[in-house]
């Protein structure tokens, strides 16, 4: 039987929602009279709404957020580190729908699997080394485990992300631990282990990419400021270096790939940006940062000093808007970027 999560006072919040089924970045919508400052370049410019999703920081306190997904119910689900909840569920207009308490220490990676009535979610706890599969109401379906003898001596299993193939097979990135990728079959049996510190330095994010005629993996190596392409059976394919950009997980939005750039210069001030890459992995816009002048070196890119503070993930909706959870950012709730 699934284990029901403990509900809290947030359950009494508004139950308004909107349906959204896809996440490509479409043509630009009309600009609203309520829009704020504009960020980004070219066809990917956005107005900033820092008030989106903001809750009462006194009665509903949180430490920081990690990742967000838009599900088939139209909910925006965000993993958070907080006293009373581990996951927040928002409507697209920023109203709180629900919250889940899973008794996790450091809820980190949050990924969706399947579609419609079969959709489930995977969440990792990077502090306690847990990987949980959840149903659409936040009940635990199952938990994956990694044999301790597969973790190098002196290290711990600290998973940061999961990616789920169409077959139901699960890939777990041990980004804060061994830098290995653990590949499980659809039943939860461990099939293989690949990667490691010879390939990755903080394999922080992983996603299944099916845009080239078949499935492959995109895996970030954040400290190396790059991401890599791997086959589904654990064979290295190629690397795209992004020097100057410390990228978190890859996010697929139609033919584009999105990254939160968590920091460029300082972890303790307004820093970080979003990177939008085209189908050839060229950077076409840096919302929150300066204009792109070359594709081989981004060390001269400057953050704007006001939009973000350690953005940790990016989530796109069907209207081209982006939602940005932030890590250790003064206890702030997610920010919305409205497509111009």
C-alpha cells in the first residue's frame, strides 16, 4: 500500500488550476501592462515577476527551493527545503494548491515519469541518500536503493537527480557523492553503473533527450562547466563545454535546452542567470545576464545583479513562460519569467 504523506495547513489553500500538456517555447505572447523589468536577448526575452508564488514567509517559512516540474494536471510542483513541507504545488498563476510532507532532509531532484493517469514523480534526498517514486498525490510508491559496496570508500550516496526512459528505466545521478550514474530497470533492479570522477565533477543533472530520433542522456558536469551526451547503455558520446556557466540540470523545451546557471561570481549576492540553447546547443539567450558574443567562452558574461540569486532550475509552460526555483536565496519562493 502507498504511504500517505502528512498534510499540513497549506492544504487549506486555494484549489485553482489550469491545464497544460506541453513545454515547447512557442511564439511570443502579447506584453501585459503589469510586466516588470525585461531580461534576455533576441527572441527569448522575458519580464520578471518576483511576486509569483510568494507565500507568507512567517507562517509558511522555507529555507530554499530546488527543482520544479509542470505535470499533466497543470500543477507546478517544486521541491523545497522547509519546516512543514517538502513539495509545493502551485497553479500557473502562482496560487498554492497543495503541499506534501515526505520527511526528507534535503529534497533535491524532482522529475516526472509517464503521462496522464499513469504519471508519477521521482524525488531525491541528497542528504540522506534516498530516491523515492511518488504518485500524483504525493504518496510513496517505492524506493530505490544502491548497494553500499558500489559507493567508493570514504564517500556517501548523495543523489541529485533522476531521469526516466520511455521504458520506465530509471537513471540516478549521484552528483554530490560518487559522480556515478546508477541505471535501474523498470522494476527497480540495478542494471549497471557508469560515469564516475574520470568523467564528471558534480554530475548534478540528468535528462532523457529523444529529439534526435532515439533516446540518449544529457548529463551536466557542473564544476567542469559542461554537459555531456551519453547513450542509454552508458557509452560516452560527446561534450558541450560552457566555460563560465555553472549549469544545473538540462531541461528540454521543444527544440531548445534550458539551464539554470546557479552562479558566475558570487554565491552571496544577486548572481546567476538562465541559459537558452538552440537545437545545435548554441546559446541564444541569457536572461539575467549580458548579451552572448561568442559560443566558446562565457567567462566575460555578466549577471545583472538584480534578477536572480543562485537559480537552481528552470521549468517552462506551454505559453513560453519560465518558472525559476532558487537555492539559498534569502528564503525566496520561485520567480516567474513571462515571455515577451
